[in-house]
C-alpha cells in the first residue's frame, strides 16, 4: 500500500516554491491536508477507472485501482457504505479486465456503464467521509 508521508522543511524545497508558503522551503505543513491527500489518491483512482473503461492497462490498471482504493480507505474514517462502494468499483473493473480478450475492441457497453456508475457512487460516498484517527494524528 502506498503511504502518505507528510513533507516538511527542506524536503519540500524545490517541490512547491512560490506564493503558497513562507521562506525558501515552500508551504507550511498544513498545506498537505487530508483533503489534498484524498484528492491525489482519487485522481489516480479516476485515471485507473478511465483506463479500464477504455480497455487499456488490463491487470496493471486493476492493481493500481486496488492500491489507491486501499489507500483512500486507510485515510478516511471507517464507513461500511464507502467500503462497499469501493468493493463494487473494484468488482466492476475486474469484470471488464477479466472480459478483455485479444481481438476484442474495448469493454462491453453495459459493463462500462456499470463501472462508471460504481465510480460515481464511490465518489459520492467519499465526498461525505472524514479523516481517520490515524490521519488526524499526522496533522
């Protein structure tokens, strides 16, 4: 699982220069918030979903999707509805990847729609989620 590591001091130098922070070291630690960590992981989830929906990436895209879903679930408070939405999203993607065969053009339209609907449900549940206790200790 990919972890979220807070970046401070000289580690941030060169990554974020400009008007966000004070001095030469970039933004203060608070700039690396729960929402930005979840947003970053969600961006990768959406990329993986797009790749699977287009019939690209296969098993690699499915593994990336799984890794970032696990990361998001570790960042947010425990929510069985969110966990079920993540499971639905993963299963929908796995159905498409399992159905890809040489010579076939992309994913079945119905399965693709199921995948995109599952991604929307996951996003809706995630928007209401708060940080986990472990994530709060990092702040």
